[in-house]
């Protein structure tokens, strides 16, 4: 029996399409999640390289955007750069690179940023992870709501004395600071977040243990909100930048990989 040419072409095309779909599924099914890692105060995307290399070795795609005014993007530093600027940075990054099924991770101040991004792009974000980070509610900011009065006064004093009234000097946290640290616009700490929807249903809080005098309020609120929202909560022994060195780096990586496995 002779098959009409047009039917033969259509059949071949259908088989090829099914083959491509099957191949894509086989290659990406176990690695369908994509990590987007958002750095904290003074930092840049390269802060995540030690942790990202572990995730990439397991076959995951990892994005590490740098926020406006910091790191290699310090040419964009201005008094207008605030929390909303950084939320737009990551939001636009995800949209322009068409990243979906995102495990969105924020460290320290980066927690404020990912809160706004998850609110703006709920259909793209599969899970949010706060690594010793600020878990904001509607209308909150960092300087008034996530530090003790003494620490907040110290930040404001450093801004006035060493930051021309609008920059937080990295010496406030580390002295001498690493060369990769940049001055942070104080507006990122004073801007109050404007959220339109409820918190993500799927989330994780990872708290460190060292320097409780500076980060104690951040951890206390993070733990409380994780429990209120039904999120996972982990306590990892180590410094505030848990993702930089072992053994805390490896522990954080294990938590993230477990999240990705559950998110297949």
C-alpha cells in the first residue's frame, strides 16, 4: 500500500518531535530545577562560586546575578539605587534569561531581594531559600526591623561618618574588608518592601550560629516566620556567610540539593 507523501512527511515530523521531547525529558527531568543565587550586602555574584560549583557538579544550572552598584556593576552606583532597584535587577534577569522552575536563594540582605522577586514572579519561583537572611513582611525594611537598636545606630553612624550620608561602608562588617566588597547604598536598607500577594507556600530558612550580636534578630524572625508559614528550618553551625567555606558550605549544598530533588 502506498502512503501519500504528505502523510509520510507528517508522520516523520511527529516521530522526530516525540524523539526530541523524550530526549529533553530524559536529559532534564532529574535536573529540572534551576538555582538563582542572590548575594548580600557589599557582595557580588562571585560570592556564590564555592557553593555553585557543588550544585553544578550535580548537573544543575546556577545563575549568580550581581546587583546594581555592587561588584562588577559598581558603575551603576548612585543615590537612587534602593531595594526596589535590586528586586528589578533579579526579576529582569530571570525574565530575560527565561528561567523557570527557580529555586531562588538569598543570603543576608539578599533575603529582602528574593522576597520581592518571589512576589513579582510567583509562576516562575518553585521554592525560596533564605541563607541567614532577612525574611520580610509587607512594609518592613532592614534598618528598622531586622537589627537591634544598637546595631542600627552603628550602621547609621557609619553611613554618616564614612559613607557621605548615603553609603554603608564594608568596614562596618569586616575590617579590613575583602577587595570584592563594595559600599552598599543605604537606601537598600531604608526602603520598605511593597508586596502584593501572600508569601510563597514552599520555602526554607537556613540560619547560622556565629555573631548573634549582629544577626540575632534576623535569625529570630526567620525562624519564627518559617514556623508560621510551614517552611523548613535548618540551623547550620558556622559564620554568617555559610556558603563560603566548609563544613558549612557542604551542609548548605546538601540542603539545596535535597530541595531540588523534591522539586522534580
